[in-house]
C-alpha cells in the first residue's frame, strides 16, 4: 500500500503554493539587485542588505544565487499544482520524488545560508532570510513526505556539497571595499622604492608640515568651513586668501568629570569616564573601543571627523585636527569616521568624480588595518594623508598586504568585515543628512568644510568646547 495515500488539507496546499511563488519572485528580485551591485529597495544605507549579495556567499558558480533559487522555486511551484487537497491520490511517485528532492534542497540551502549570515557574516539581509524561510516552511508542511522518501532526501543532502562548492568557483574576489569591480591590475613604475619600507620608515618620523593648516589649492567641489545645525544649509565658498569668520559657538555645559589625572609631562587635565561617544545630538552613538580615535579615549571632550582620503579639504582638516589634539593635550580626542564619496560603496553619491574613483578602496584598506592591526592604525592614517592625492592604490595595497600578511589580507571573512565597517560609516553619513565632507561633529553641532587659517579653527574649538589654550611656556 502506498504510504503517501493520505489526505492533505486545502490550507497546506495553498500555503505551499504561496510560499513557493513568493520565494520565486523574491529570488528574481534579488538576482536583479545583485546585478545592480546589491542595491535593494527598502534597505538603502543599511550594510546588511548589501553584504550577502556582494560576497561569494551571494553567488553560485559566478552567477547570483537568486538565479538557481528562482529556477528551483519555479519548478516546485509547478509540481505543487499536481498536489490536490482532500484526495487519496495526492501525486504520482515521480512528482513526489522530484518535489521532495527540490524542497529538501531549498530547505537545506536556506538553513545553510542562514547560518552563513548569522554566524559568519553577522549581517542579516531580510529579503534573503525570507527567501530561505519559504523553503524551510515547505519542508515543514510536507515533513511526512521527507521522512518516507529517504532516497530523495539523501540526494538533496549530497547536492548541498555542490551548492557549497559553487560559492568558491567562478567568483572573483572584489577589490577590498566590496564595490564589485575587478581587482586593479595597475603596475608599479620601474625603480620605485618599496612602499612598505617607506611606510615603516616613516612611522617614527611622520609629522605635519608647517603648511598643514593651509589649503594648497582651492577645491571648488566642496564648501569651506561653515557651522550649521543638524539641517545642512547652503554655504558660502571663499577664495584661498579670504579670511573665514566663524559663527559664534554655543556655550555648552562641560561633561561630567569623575577624576583628574596628571599627564606624563606633568600637566594636569580632566578625564571623563565614558562607554560611548555621543555626537550630533544623539544621532551618532559609538561604543568606545569599536572606532579609531586620535588622542585619549578619556579626554575631556570628543568630537568626530568625517572625511574622505581623496578630498583635498578632508586631508587638510585631518592634519589640522592632528595638530588640535597635540595642542590641547588631554582636552580633545577625535573620533575618525572615513566615508568614501564614491557611488560604488556609498549609495548617496549621485556620481563619482574622477579624484574619488578609488575612494572605496582606500577606506576599506583603512578599515582592514583598524580591524586587524589597531596598534598601527594612526601611523597608517598618517601615511595615507601625508600627500594629496594619497599614494596609488597598488602601493597602499602592497603596504597593507605586507603589514597584515597574505592569509589575513586575502581572507574573505576579514574583507567582508572591513566592508561592513565601511558601510556603517556610510550609514552615519546618511544620518547627518548627507552633504559635503569633511564634517566636524560635536555633541550639538555639525561643521562643514575647512578653514585655511588654523588659528580660526583653534578659536572656534575653544569657544565651542571651553578649551584652555596652551600657556605661553608650553609647546603647542
């Protein structure tokens, strides 16, 4: 007697068909999203929506994984039409075997990809999860078929090996930064000094030049220093020799001080115990230790700097803030938030200008160094911001490769982790209502652009944060 001759409720049949149709449509949509470099409607600005689709886990033999998913769900939907409710002859043995095989395969693959997202990538794509759950739901509804058809279930389990191997075949690793572009094949010019030796030799000698507080050239693409509230307003551009009149800074209540400490050079400074950095009226809240900081983490005041390595004004502001930290020892720390102004990894950029074409790569190299070698991060930042534009991509890549080692540098997990960190910075950029960079972010205000006169910046920060200027006998 056929064990499958039993009644199936109408609800089970229709829930199955709806789940399979939904799984097929979502797979088609995710395929289209993968071809558009992971731009998923409804998830713009959220790193988790992009990461699974841009990595090897979102591909199968070089194709977007939505392609085989759509095919499997489509065939399952057709087979489900052969299943009739409230009949003893539910389906032919061939239909049952094919249905069990494909349903088991989609369920196993769905469970596997859920494990990858949660355990390995630590990024949840809601659309991907819904597709995976559709296959698991069908398996649960027809669990009796799976238990009685061991052969088809076993073949489906073995087919999982093919699916898993497909992640590693036919997929070329993107340039660190996850932009989906092929890895650059730039060749270093002949007789160039080893970039790694140059970098390592410059760690102890990196210093900001006297011209660090001056704009070397007028950058017509971005506004100069302007203080605004959280709503970005139109700013005025000025020439190289024009003096900037900074608007008065509001007087803020000093942060709660828990104790006082004496610096190594004998100067006394207040220290604040904090677990998070609160900036821009709470729009940015970062946990201490999870983001790079220039200066002491328990400094009296903390401000954020959002910048791009390929922008002249951004690099200038980075150098000036380095001088600020040294000038006001123990009073100011700067949270570093590099944001690429490149549409390949920043969805809020309408188009990428020529100087920013490698911005994603530089920012991801920076994130990779921060995640793997935080002790060398500030030296690496000084290396990147030493010149404008920064060193060529191939040279920076060689530096990071030798600094981290091939195993760490080529690890898909580490590159995915660095790209996820980059995407979080892009999300912070969105929270501040976009606009130009650099952005100087205090607890209450956001300042855009840069001033060519360092003294104006010092006066502004002293008014804004109630900083004590260095004494006459002190070395700024």
